[in-house]
C-alpha cells in the first residue's frame, strides 16, 4: 500500500550534495536522486528502524505514476498493517551507516 511520495529536488549524481542526509537514489541506471534537505514533505522524517523497532514497516520504492507517467519515489507499507500513531521506520541500508563510519 502506498503511503506517500518522497518529495525533494531531483539531481544527477554528479551534482548531488555530498553532505545531505535526505538523498534517495532513484536507480543506478539514470543516476538521478531526490534530495529533501531543502524542499520536501513528511517523507523526510521517516527514521531508520534501528533502535526504534524490530524491523522496518515501510520501504522506499521507485515507481511510475499511472496517470502522468512521471517516475516517483514512494513510501510503501512493507508488510503488516501500520496502526494509527505508529512511527514509520525504514532501513537506511548498510551503505548509509558505513559512509558515516558507524559500521
């Protein structure tokens, strides 16, 4: 189930920020990413599940909008139903933590 889209500024990998913690890569083929550091929505507040939950309850996934044909980054429920008031948690991935010297 689609929760919301991850909104931000779209960049080529070559021009993307090297310090932003709000960048998601669309895919490796196009080299495009979306950065919510300067402009975004509630999606930028989704935290990594570590220290908060046993496992992630949502995931980021690239998809094509059926009406407009636009490629978007969506937040999707990853399994069980999410209850009202439950924090949305995703896995940032080992690359995120490794780049910061934390693993």
